[in-house]
């Protein structure tokens, strides 16, 4: 079984977001990590491989050169090999172009199962896995919290608004990971050492058979006009007094001042 | 291209509140463009659902009743909806940013080669239309527009205003066949596990009572559930609490987890890590209860109580009980 995991590199969730002088998101000085949702998918792929007692976990990323670090982190967790699609023409793309690039790369990488994060913690568009499924013509289930393989099919739990659906699909298929699927492991020292030797291939657009006008800002259907920060919240009142008195005061304020009760 | 469509998802012949919010904003978009507002109803032709769509502003309702659409599956819904859009060429299609909308909209968009802007929280009436959406779970926002159509968006619940329903409104009802075969559907739904809780869903709740590391253990969430139950709200948890195994991951509020925007957010024993604040900072009113006066959460809370939550929460519950008994 070869499992391909779509991986995104992003800002650490501890990062404070600011805008630079050009009103773009400031990335200088920010620690980059594997997106937490991608990481759930990597962890689940490793666990499936361990349960089956064999197979291969391949990580695939479309992103800047810096994303090599994210892929090496996946290697340190236990992934076997990786591909990075990196090209200057990819900038300012949207989800249509990202899905196009990943699907094209997947024409060259064999897979029995594809996993990815259902969204990312940065743009959180929650679109890429579904779009890739459509391009590749394989079934998808999104927002998945459990995967059980039974031969050539899988039974998965999909989180819905008021519970879970239990869904069966034939493989190959693509599942997008929700939190709760698999808590990521920390790489071991041995894993970190081995990560340096694992095969990592970098491809540009020509390598996957795409041209610059199909991707990035030329291929995008939506474009970002501007970025802005939310209005700042300021500290309000501290309610003084003993427990019973404070409880009385806060309930009174919520009804008569904030008017939310 | 002409027409603004609201994809009126239903489960068990019921609409979630967000469908009315979409009809409310959909009406504004339709008026701005000078086009007609339609709703698409799939899997049922229940008369009361058709009436309520008409009462909330839909001028036309496309009804697709097919036994293969009773239960939502990605393949069946995407196939039917993409076909309808190809045939009728609406300029705008609105989805809910719900379990169904999040799953379905990208597949439909990809079938049409269209863009999709998800989790929209504001529409700017410019030419072309501009959509505002959070990034980094609300630590920042971005404004985006479409290079070409159709415009497809998913809309966040609880941010747009629902219209005042006008009873007795008539809408043109267009009935279509799904034209589906079971073989078209690759996702086989074996079972649905619904939460038995009577409580409102976390992302739709007007009041959220949330607990963090200060809760000290799983068993203490009973106290928050009692308060949330009394107020008709939902219970959430911080990442620290979920990591400890005290509460299920689907109730985690934060940059990983759910983003909530209730009228009232009561944070109990939550320190206020930046990743948690991202998930709740758009709440209208924030109350923080924490023993540590230096906790970050107090910097964004409208009201703070520096005290032991195990004393304050039961006392507040009692006060709320008295207040609610008055009316």
C-alpha cells in the first residue's frame, strides 16, 4: 500500500499575525511548521502503515523552497519519501491552481490512498482535497476522524454538524483529516537522523507538465485584494467582590449592560 | 449568467438557521445585481420547506426529489447540482459553511472549473462584489473577488441577518429529476451517529461556556454543561483541556478546532493562549473566570472575575437560574 499525504507548510499557531509596510502578511521572524491538519494526516498514514506491517508513506507539497524543512519533519516522524513542487510561477494562486498542481504531480506518483488536512490553519479554505479528488476521478470523504481499511475498501467516520457519518468507499480514495484522527507523534532522535538520508525530489512546473499560465495568478479564479487585521479588543471590567456578590454583579451586567441574556 | 442561488441544504426535512441568513444576504446580492433570488432544495419536496423558502424571499425554488438524494452524499449532490448550474448558468451560488457546504461546494466548483471563496463573513457591494473572510482563524482578514464567474461562496453561520418572513408569499416551483443511479454514488453511508444531546451545536450557539486547563478534570465539565443547558448554550473546550482528554476534540475552540462567534462566551479556567483567542475573539461579549489575575484572557474579556471557577460557576448558575425564573 502506498499512501500519499498532501502536506502544507504554515506559520506556527503561536504566531502573532501582523501586516508589513506593503499591507501584506508579515512572514519575517515567524517559525514555520507542518500545518497541524497535514500533520494529523501524516500521523494516520504512518499508523496505517504500521498496522498493515508494510507499505510506503510519501509526502507531497506544493510550496516554496523553505517547505523542504516541513517535508524533512514528516520524514523524521517516519514518512519514507517526499516530493516538493516549487516554482516561482506558483505564487498568488488559488485553490483551483493548487489542486491542479498536486493532481498533476499525482499523475507521476503511484498511490492507493491519499490523505491531507481538511483545511489549513492559515487560509483554511478547506477545498484542496475535494478538488484533487474531482480531477483524479477518485472518491473523497472530508472531515474524517477515523479510518479503517478492509482490503480494497475503507470505512471512515466523517464529522457532521450534529454527529458522525460512517461511510464506506472503495480505494483508491482521498480522505481529509479532521482533528481527532490521530495525534501526531514527536520525532525521535533516530528519526531525525534518518530523515536526512530519505529521498526528497524537487520538481518545477515543467517536470510535472504544466506551464506558468495555467497556475499562480494567471490560472487563479479568485484574487486577494487586501489584508486587514481585526479590530483590537480592549480589557474590560474586573468584577470585584466575594463569590456570591461577584456572581450577582456579573449576571446583572450581562442582562442590563451587555444585554446578552 | 443570471440569478442568485441559495443552496438550501436540509437534513431530515429541517433547515439550519444559516439557510435563512443566506436568503437574507442572497436577497441583497440579487437586488444589487438586479437578478432573481432562487433556492435549490434537494432530497425532499416537503411543502412546508417550500413555503418557508418562499416566505424568506426565494422567488423561485428548484426542487430535486430523488431517492438517491434523501441522504446527503458528495457524489450524488455534486453531480445533480453541477448539472443544474451548467444548464441554468446562475451568476452566484451561495452555500452554508456547514458540514454539507464545506464538503460539497469545492467538488461542484471543480466540476465547473470555478473559483470558490469559503467562510465568507461580509459582502461588500462593489463592482465586482468583494468578499471578506478570516484567515489564521480570525487573527487577520482578507478581501477577495472573482476573476470570472460563476461566483461561488460558503457563508459562515451567525454573521448575516435573516429576513423577516412574509407568510403567504408564492414562489415559482420548478421540479427536476435527479437522474441518478446508485452506481453514481461512491460514498456508501452505513450509519449516522447523531449526538443525543438536546444542546445547540457549538458553531450555531448564541452562548458558549468553555473550559480550559483550570477545569482540572473531565468530571468537572458537568458544571459547565449545567450552566450551558440552563442558558440554552453549548460547551466548548480549550486545546489544553482536549489534549488532557477531558473533552472531545470536536468541541475544541481555537485555531485548530472550531471558530465560534456567540453573543456571550464564558471562558472558565482558560489562560488565553493566542491559538485559543483566535477561535473566540469575535464573540460579542466575553466573560473570563480565572484565578490568575495575569491571565492573557483578561486582556480581551469584557468582564473578568479573578477567583476560583469552582466557586464562581455554581454561584453564577444559581444567579442565572433566579434571573430566568423572574421572566
